[in-house]
C-alpha cells in the first residue's frame, strides 16, 4: 500500500514539462563584458601594471605620514615573503594569522604571504583571547603577527603550541618583554633578499585568504578564498573599458575600514593596488583625524559603513574642513537609509554616493551601484 501510494504520487518531470512552461532568466549586466585574467596569482595581478605605476605613491601611513611607492611596496612584500619562508619556515599552503589593525605591515604581510603561496587568515585584534585562539587553531596558523598591545592575548597559546609570535610595532607597557618576541622588521632582511623567494608553483585554485565569517548563524567559520576568486572579484569591479567601480591611478583612497574584514581587503586594498591608486591607511576611525587627512591628502574615494556616514553627516565641525576632493562615497556592510543618504549628500555635494552588497562567502562582491561606473548608468 505504502509503495503503491508513493508510486502514484511520484512526480514525473516529463509530464510536468507538458503542462508547465519552463522559463530561464539570465540577468545581463548593463556594463560591457571584460577579460578576467584569473590564471594569475593574486600578487601578480595586483602588480601587473608596476612599470606604469612604480614611482607613484602606493601607501601613505596616516599617523606618521610615511609614504611608499608601488615599487617599494612590491619589493618590501617580496622581502617579507622571503623572510616568512627562510626565517619562519613558512611553506606553500601554510597559514599565517594577521591579528592587526590597519597598518602598512598588514599589507606587506598579506602580499608577502601571497608571493610564497601561503595563506593569510585575518582576525580582529579586539576579539577575546578564546575567540582568537579558536580561529588560530581551526585555521592551523603557524605564525601570528600582531601589535604589542594585543600580544598578551595570544602569548600563552603561541608558547604552548610552538607558534611564532611576531610584533610589528614598538613595545607598549602591556606588551611582552623584548626577549620574548620576534620583530616584524627583523624578518624583512636587506635589499636584494626580495630575489630570494622560493618556487611556489601557485595555481589559480590555491587558497590565498582565509577570513572568518559567521554568515547568518552560529560561530565564525573560515571562508577559503582562492587566487582565482579574488582576482575575478577585483576584475569585475575595476577592470575593463567601463568598470563598475571606477578607480584610477590619480585617486587617493581612504582605508579606514578594518582590513581584517573582506570589504576593506577586497574593495579597498586590492582594487586600489590593481589600478595604481594611493592608499591612505588609518589604523582606526576617528572623525577629526579622518577629516584632517581627507583635507591634507585630498582624498577622492571614501569607502565607509553607515555608522561612519552618520558620524560625518552629524558632525558640527565638518564645515571647517575642505572635503571637496571626495568624488565617491561607497557604503557597504549594512543598508543605508534614504534619510542618511540625503543628509550626507548635503554635506558632500561633489561626491557620488551609493552602496554595494556582498558576503565573505560570495568572494565577496555581489552587487555595486552603477553610478560608480566610469560612464555611469543612472
């Protein structure tokens, strides 16, 4: 009886086709198709136009004002990669944790790991020790780079598990004793060591980044992003005759959103490197420092999240600063309502304002405001 009932209720797809008109919907972008060089390793793709941009400013450290050209960043990243391999023993496919606020060292380390085929797992240094240890253990991190203020959170874990602990800054009062850590710049080596990289034989499907995301439920989980996936994502944003996100080599792009989140890592750092723009690095959000730096360096691209947009819109001293250089305000990570959009448009009348949507698991960008295109679609 049971099997007969199942048989009678069985849905025959051929019968369904006779009575149901099947339709296939393909959504075609209004923007032209582009060539995606996703056979390239991520670092090769980012520095593909190095000959054109080599002498241009690449990184500007907001707190100190120190600048690095594209040629200097590429060479330093290769030295860091060589140091990771020869001084820490890091091999292709092995993981290094970047437990860092925004800093030049974060960028050198991420790119250096890419050069040797290693994987960067990015972590929020303001998480608890237990949360950081959980990510370090799950990712299999062989080394942890951090600032001295956060070293105490992972010191015991590193000692117990024979993990390299590397400090990128000077020692804070709460940090470890000088004899208890390795310093980042001691790993970099001298000029010429950038040519001493190991043969990594990187393939497009090799993992290059391992950010952690909670998705919609549960505890954070590692998201395996390959060289191919990140190259594809960046290309879809900034490459082609009419890129969806029009950055160019004359731009100064503000990097205040944390690089340990995929939004900033992908749509700020990697997109900026690809087009040869200058990246102005801020370690954390401070509204007055932000306005001072925008004015000083004539920032043109301002990637934000709604709370920062709100802080700008409501700041009573904003009119004291010249922010007229900003031509694009990009908001993401959370929706921004119309009232807030209208308020910030009144404060930054020269800027195009729009939003993007993505997820770490999507690699990450899924949609971008077409007003940001070189030839906008409104």
